[in-house]
C-alpha cells in the first residue's frame, strides 16, 4: 500500500513538508524531495497541510481527512473559540438515552 506520494510536477522544493515531518520521512536529496521509509508514516497530515502547492497525496485516505491550514484559519473565529472553551464542562450526570451509533462513529474517527 502506498502511504503518500509527492507530485514532482507540482513540487517547488520549498522544503516545508520535510521541516514539518516529525519522523523525517520526507527529505531533500539532489534538489528533489524523496520519501524514506514511507511505511512508517503516521498519517498525521502535517506535510500535506503545509504544502503550498498541494503536491502531497494520500491515496488510501479521502481528501477531507486533511483540511488545509488556510481553510482552518478562515473558519477560526477567536471569540467563538473562547466561548467554547469557557462553556466546556465535565458532565457527571447522564441521561438515560442511548447515543446514536453514527455520533459514536464520528467521535471515534476524530
Ligand atoms: S503524514 Fe506525517 S509522518 Fe507522514 S510523511 Fe507527512 S508529516 Fe511525516
Ligand atoms: S511542501 Fe510541497 S512544494 Fe514544498 S517541498 Fe514539500 S511537496 Fe514540495
């Protein structure tokens, strides 16, 4: 199974992906980005998130698993985020109603 690919036509060798990879899977060699031991990839998506040319792909995963930083920035509203943090509480009493399986599946996937 191919964990990730780098499109050489799109890549501008900026090196951001190599800088971000926590386990040095992507590295530069002779002016080209190469993959070392891609089987150990953690699928964290850092490399794809920072790539300015959308040159990195994960064939085995759907694109929506990796949200570009620009989209996340645009969706981020500091006031709403602060409100969310302040409203967050630990629940110690529970309703006697089952949680829908699709909600559980979504939480597990996150
Ligand atoms: S997904 Fe994460 S571990 Fe895999 S190559 Fe990219 S940055 Fe490295
Ligand atoms: S971040 Fe993208 S454009 Fe930059 S070196 Fe990596 S694959 Fe190439």
